[in-house]
């Protein structure tokens, strides 16, 4: 059975970071679903979409801002757990 290369590190990641990962994923799915729904609504009834689109676009913009903020918080919280960059070894000339 193949091991997940991150499985050994996952145990050392604080639960709040894992919760933030789940939150960002959930918000991304919600935003994607809202975009798909808005697109379907516009295609099915193009004559009456002006007000709907105005409200939906405002809601999507707020969702995108929230997702961006949560992703930034996640990046900051996860930084200590990210792999360290490897130093390059230069060959002698």
C-alpha cells in the first residue's frame, strides 16, 4: 500500500490550520456553485436577469473577498509547516 508522503507531517499540523483548509475549500465550492447557478439562470431567462445579476454579482464579489481573506489567513497560519526551500549547490567552474 502506497503511503501518502504528507501523512507523517499531517499529525504535526495544528487542527486550526486543518480547519482553515476545510473552510477555504468549502467556500471555494460554494463560490463555484453560485457561479454555475447564476450562469444557468442567465441562460434560461435572459430577458429578466438584470436585477438578479446585479444582486448575484454583488454577493459573488463579497464571497470572493471572504475567500481571498480566508486563503490569506490560511497561508499565514500554514507558513511554519511548509517545506523549507532547498539550497542549490553550485558546480565549480
